[in-house]
C-alpha cells in the first residue's frame, strides 16, 4: 500500500459497532495514531487485531503530525483514530489531515459510528436541515445570537454537570423549543429524553445526569409576517455586543439584507437581555 492517511471512526460505546473495513485497516496499517493508546488497545484486543500504536492528542498534535507525515512520505500507511467516534469532530486530527492535504498525501475517510448522527436521528426532530456546533455558548446573549444564526435543528455536546444550567438558559430564551437529551448512546444505560426546553429544565434542575450527553435542539418557531429574519437579528446583536450604536447598526444590516431598519431595531429592543 502506498503512503497515505486513513481516518477511522471507532465505536462511541459498544465495541461491537466497529466496521470490518476499519478493523482491516487497523490491522494492516504501519502505524495507528490514537488519542489514548490504552483505550484503543482495548478495542483492538477485543477483536484480535495487532497494531503499532503511537499517541496523537491535543498536547502533541502539531509535533506528531509532522512526524507522521514524514513516515507517510516514506511510503507508510497511518490509520488515525480517536477515543470514540470520528476523528476531528470535537477530537484531535485536524492538523494531521490539513498537513496531509497540503503535502499532497492521500487521505481516505471510512464511515462509522457517530454520536452526532445517532443523536440527531434518535431525537425525532427534523433532520433535513441541521448543524453540529460542538459545545453551546455559556452566556445568554451569545447563545441567543447563535441560535438565531444557526436555524434548523442543532446538535451539540454538553457536559452532564452543565446540562441543568444550559437547559435553564434555553428556557429563558425559548421555553417551548423542542429538545432531546441523548445520554450514553449505544451503551448499557442509553437514554433519550424528549420534551420542551422548559420541561427538561425542570426534570434536570439540581439533578445532572451521568455519562456522556448529546443535546439536540429543534428548529425555532416560524417567525411572524414582517418579523426580521433570525440571521439578520443575530448579526445586529453581535454588532451591538461589539460596541456598535444600535440604530446605526440596524441601518447597516438592513441595507445589506434588504430588510427594515426600524423593524430590526424594534426586534432588538423587544428581545434584548
């Protein structure tokens, strides 16, 4: 096999979810770069795969990427894995993939387990238009602004400790918004709890769940006739938060979007913190 990088997703909980192609690549690769060699060794031992492991995590990502690229230039095959799911998705790997592409080294990505996709489907919320945003902002004003910009269904990761506060924040912004809390996906204690932001805020108030959490937010309610587009209002809020004069900022956004400066300004005042 010619020198190249193969990005290999690993199970997000159940070790039986690894694909046959991933196992074949891990067994044939010259090097397996992994976030935690101990966790990857558990997966490989479970399936009887022998491989040479090297650590590749956020603290050594830049240095190790250069080393791995050098081995691929010499004709070796490197398989990249993270502790769970797809590398680069809230996990290390970007520096290595980016460097390979810039150096003309072939990059192959295998399909496999993904907490983001599993949560989106399990949420029973609209999936025709959605985005993954990593972790949600912790400040109310920034979260409100981002939600206006994103539109559609939103998938995010959240720490169980912060979940009650995040749900309380969402309730302040839009208590009726549909939400799904997806916990421990594919594991023994998997749980998906669906409801409005207000309902789930009450459920988890003072009682954070255990395990890994993916949070799915349904689309915001359709705007009323004449109401500014959420993206325009979100842009205006960000300008004002950065120090712009509200009326002048509303005029600029309206000119760029073709909306009404007065409506934008009124909406800003109505929904201000």
